[in-house]
C-alpha cells in the first residue's frame, strides 16, 4: 500500500512539474525549490566529532539519521587510524566517512567518487565542514586497468549507490537494472599513484558495490604498502569473496574480522554483506 502511494505521489508530482515548466513563473518557482533544497543541511555528532551535511532529499536524511548506526564498524575502524595519515575513500558517495576521517583523525583524504549525481553533494559537504585543505575529490572510477567504459547506474538520486564501472552486475554478482549510464575513464590504483602523483595510502576504505576485487587487481603495488583496509564484500557473490581474500593475502595483509550493523542481520537484500577488516601484521608489532 505504501509503495503504491509513493508511486502515485511521484506520478502526481511529475505531472505537476511538467505543467508548471510550461510557464515562466513556474520555471522560476521550480528553480527556487531546487536551489533551496541544496541549501538544507543537518548536523550530526558522533563521539566528540560534529559534522554538517547537505540533505536535499529523503535518502540523504536517512544517511545522516543513521550515521552512527548504519556502519558502526567503519566508524570504529576510522577511529583506530593514527592521526594525520593518508586515507583513500574509494566509493566516497557524498563524503560522510571522508569528512569524518578528515575531521576526527585529521587524515589527508582522497575521495574517489565517479557519480555525477553525488559529486556536487560531496563537494558541498567538504566545503561546509571546512575540510577543503584535507579532502581531495578524485572524480574517477577505479578499475583493474586504464580504459574507457561506462559507469552503469541503478539510481540518479543525489546520494544514490549501487553503481558499477564497466560491468553489468551489481554488488551481489547478479545482473543490475541499469537506468542511466555515461562514458568515463577508469584507472587502476597503481596508475593513480604513478600518473596522478596522488600519495600512497596508508589506509583504504573501499565500497564500490561489486567490483572491489577488480580494483584490488589493479592495485597490488599500492596494496603491498597499505597498512590497513576495510572493504565491503557480499558473500553471496563467490567470485568477489574468493578474490578479495586472495589479493589481500598476496599483498601480505591478514584478515581480522567481518562485521555489519544489526540492522542488516535479517535483511534479505544485504544480510550477507559485510565490511571486512584487513591489516598488515608487521605494522601491529
């Protein structure tokens, strides 16, 4: 019933927008609504760290409202990072964890996010938290090689996720329902360091919804110098699960644990998705 009501409201709004877009005053009013939506912000506090994020839609409000509960393991992992280290946030989305790491741990963060719909919010969130000197946006997808391909997207919402570069499958290894795509350049992690002169990361957070194992293939040199990694893995996707473990071990990393929020324990869609934490044993000695 609720789903049908949402569809009805969405259809009603779409029709209203088409109607008012035919008049000058309607276009002006619509533009003002859009501009105002981007100015709406919401504050969040986790531990001693306070942040402010743009919330132009329900999805972003959800992300802020669940900031401390959706991925508590990610926040704990960030809290364990030594202050002032270099962190790569691969699949940064709108920058929640990039901003948290930069502000709470004074990390030098490189935020990899290719979605054109998320980049504006990512930039806004970095700016309104006064973190421009600590967080650098890299608007490119990472991949196993340098090549041109499409970013295949299941959503065009601000803050949307579940997109894949160069592949037709999603985070679970199944064929994704693509509603939007654009062509862009993908680069392997090793080439990002060599060609773009971006600093070697000491720590990496990776959440790209399906091609994590392929990114590791293109970053073996980087991975061999990385001290710690938190990476999202869907254990229903065998190829991803097996190869993430293989490439991490080949790079000398050791598995510590896998965790997800209790909100996903009985979730049919994401119940087998975990954040895996890997570390370099000699760095812990």
